[in-house]
C-alpha cells in the first residue's frame, strides 16, 4: 500500500534532476580596507570555476546563480570564503532563492516572459 511503483519513482527522480533553482547573492564585506567591493566580487566569481553545473550572471547589485540547489548553496559558501580569505573580518550576505518543483526554472525564460508580457501590453 505505501510502496510506489518503480516507474513512478524513476520518473520522480528524473524530474527532480532536471529542475533548476535560481538564486541571487549579494556579498558585502564589512571592515575591509576600502569601500570598493570589486576586488571581493572578482574573487568570489573566480570561485565559480569549481561549479561547472552552474550558470551565473553578474549584475550591478549581485550575482544570479542557476542550477541544482545543492550546488548553489555550496557555491555561495565558497564565494563567501574568498571574501574572508582576503582578510575581511565580517561578511553580510543577502540571498534570494527561487526554487520551483512544478516546472523547470531558468533565468532566461523568466526574463523572456516579462519581456513578452510588456510587449503584449503595449
């Protein structure tokens, strides 16, 4: 009674693997030598080389990451460590996460959906 048929389990596992999470990370170093953050952002982005499963986009206020949730969380930890490794005693982070389980979730599709709605409204 409580056992799922094998085909359902296989479909669930397959579907879970293709779903993507989108997150935006803002790292704010506190107590560094300068008010400029670009050197810390550059170092944090370099850490993403170790996460080939992720897509990312830098924007003026943070970095958007797309990929499996576990990889995103590991990447955020690695990015944070690069800031601490530069001697900053404190890092303030803002993390926003959009995790959908009902359909695949990609940043390009989200942007295209908004652009399409704006174009249709005008």
